[in-house]
C-alpha cells in the first residue's frame, strides 16, 4: 500500500460483490466534480486490496457518525487512519430512502419485516415482556424544557439529507485526501501486545483474513451493540462470559455490555383535517411529490414529517398520580432534565388501508430507570449479539409511560385537527392497566440506546 494513503475506509456489504461496483460508480460521480484545490488522483488509490496486511496510525472500527467524524479530523491532522465499517454507501444499499427527508423514518418502525437488510443489522431483542409548554429558541441552547422546531441536517440546495457519509467521508474524497477503502470487510478481533496495548484489528473480507495494524491507537466506534461484542470476543468484558466461551481474558471489565439506557416511544393515532404524509400512499400524489422534489426541491418529500418537538416533565395534574417511589427515582435526574419527549408525526406509523390524512402523537420516556444489557453467544462477530434492552421493566418507567399516554391524548384533543374517534388504541382503552398493556404491545425504540460499555 502506498504511503500516500492516509485514510482507509472499509465498507462491508452484507451479500454480494455487486455493491462494490455501485460504490465505484458513486465515487466516480464524487471525484468527477470540479476540485480546483485538489491534486488529481486515480480512483483506484482510494481502494485497498483485501487480504493484504497494512499499517496506519489509527484503526477505527465503525463508520457511523462518531467513527467518520473522528476519522476526518485525524486525517486533517496528518494521521493515517483505517476505518472498518460493516455497511456500504447507503445510496447503493438503500436506493434514495436514506437521502429524501420524507423517508427518514422508513425502516425504523420496529417491525422485523420493515428492516432494510443492507443498512440495518436487523438485530432482534430477547422477548420483552392543551399542554402548557412554552416555546424555546431551538434545542442547541442547552435548554430542553419547552417546544421548538427541530433542526434537520438537510442540504438547502438539493433538499437531501446530510449524514456522516456526506459530511465527512465524501469530504475526504472530494478534497482528495489520501484515502484507502477496504470494501466488504468486518472487524473480527482487536489484537494486543504483551503489555495489553491494542496494536491492530483482525479483519475479514469475503473469506480473506488480514491485519490492519495501528501505530498509535485502535478506536472502537461500532455502535451500542457491536462495540461491546467486539470488545468481548477480543478478551475485554465480564470474565465469566469470556471464560464460558473459552476467550482469554485481556481485561476483566464487568461493565462491558451492561447498563444500556434506551428510550421507548409509542403513539396515539387519529384521522386529521390537514394534509399529512399519509397521502404519499396514493400513487398520483406520490408521483407529483417526486416531480416537485426532483425538479424544484419542493413539496412533501423535502420534509421529515416531524417538525415540532417538545420536552417536559410529567405535567399536572398527571404528576400527582405518580407514586412516591417514582417521584424519588425521577429526582435523581437534573432539575432541567425532561421526562417526556412529545413528537407529533405526520403519518399513521402503522399500516392502514386508505390514503386519508392520519397523524400520530408519539410520546417517549426520556428519563428511564430501566437498564438493559448485551452479551455474546459465540466468539464470532458475524453472529448477532444477544440484546436485552429491558424496556419498561422499572415500575417508574411504566408510570411515566401511562401518564405520557394521557398527555398525548390531551395534545390531540387541544389540536383542533382531529376528525372522528381515536383510531388507535381507541376510546375503549381507559384504565391504567389497559393503557400499560397497549404500550407494552406497541412501544418500540426511538434508537437512542447508549452506555453499553460502562
């Protein structure tokens, strides 16, 4: 490998080599644009050869938001960096669904059948059993209690979504920063020297195995589930788990895979008298939306469908229905920490058989007491980790969810846009026990899981 190459990006596809060629086409388009300040470079310079060992200053596992941000900053500082990522460029793996704002939530419903296989791990958990808010000047001021328009990372010229790929990886390519791309590669194990210093990562690409060595550091940014899995198969984690699988213990850290926080959310659904994204289910409406988006970057496809977000403590009168133990648990959070997230969504968020306008008032509990965990069942990172988020196992979380549900109904009643009776769960659901049962049956993650390596 040429010493010119200072950022190696390993993008692992799930199934077929054809994704490599689609990736090449994308990079051809990227490098074809006018880069007057960049030195011309062969496209092939951005790709490594699977099976060949290579050495960099830093090896980063995970090409998501944190991994690519760190990689770009290190490259700008003159370091050589390799990034091992289990996905690909989403334009080749997910069509335009990852680019058009209106499709932002596609594949995030919580249904296994809704998972886009090339951009989502498809992990399955173990079985789990008028509102008085004040406006605030956005959510980047350090204050959350109140409501404001959500800030969206959408390119104002093209109306397409920005991401870690477009903001950092593409930038490295377009600026012709020395870059080597390892395609269809998977981090298998972190390697350590006799002093227990991480020295590299063992990588597999379509049957080829090789080592990416790090002169300075190995950075693991593989996400909340894959990071603890990689650490454990490499010998870092609870000693009992490692010993049961015959893994040599490099460092016995009981917190690896433990203490996961996550936010669950659920919704109350209605027909409404305003136009919502549900209309995109009508072929004629969708066709016109496509025309508007492509020709003038206008119309419903430019919007994520959830503009307004609110945050609050459980309000009166519902706070008085919380138990003393719940009040005590919630007192452990900072005084300005919200307990509920209010997220109106311009769609039904569940399958319906018509193109009427629907909306869903969703609520998320954002001060959870329940803690989950992730562990491993084998020494192979290609096997899915065992994930138990333990949503709503805390009685406090259950109480907050029940009162949040009632807040959602109040918001709908005060909105002035609801038509007819509640669609789901329906007016028959009234008691706390009924509400909790409905929440248990329909709640899903809002993808905020953190803290799996405490």
